[in-house]
């Protein structure tokens, strides 16, 4: 699997393979282990600290700044774009 790839099994459940690994225990709750640390304050709200920084303004809206871009379509649904420095909105 490529770096930063994610597999979502259930709503609010995310398992990543390599860098930026995270474990979601509850909807809107995220704990990361290494690079790409993020803290979710509310459902659909994400703030990251380092690599893979992103800011989600609304459900289904995502704006990324650097590596690890992702677009969130629904709560607990995510799709990576595969291009650095781009923004993607899936509705």
C-alpha cells in the first residue's frame, strides 16, 4: 500500500497502512501514532499538526496544504486524491 492510504471499514473507523497511521475509536475521535498527527474536535472537523495538514470546514469539504490530501464525502468516508497540493471535494 502507498504511504497515507486508508481503508475505512465502518462509519468513524479508519485504518491506515504506513505513515500517518491512525485509529478511530469513536465518530469524530482520532488518535494518530506518528507523522500526520491530527485531532478531530467535531464530526467532520479535522486539524492536523505536521505532515498531511488539512482543514475541514464542513462535512464533505476538505482543504489540504501538503502531503496526504484526502477528500471526505460523508462522515467516516474518505478518498485520497493522489496528487500533492491539490484540493478535492466529493459530493
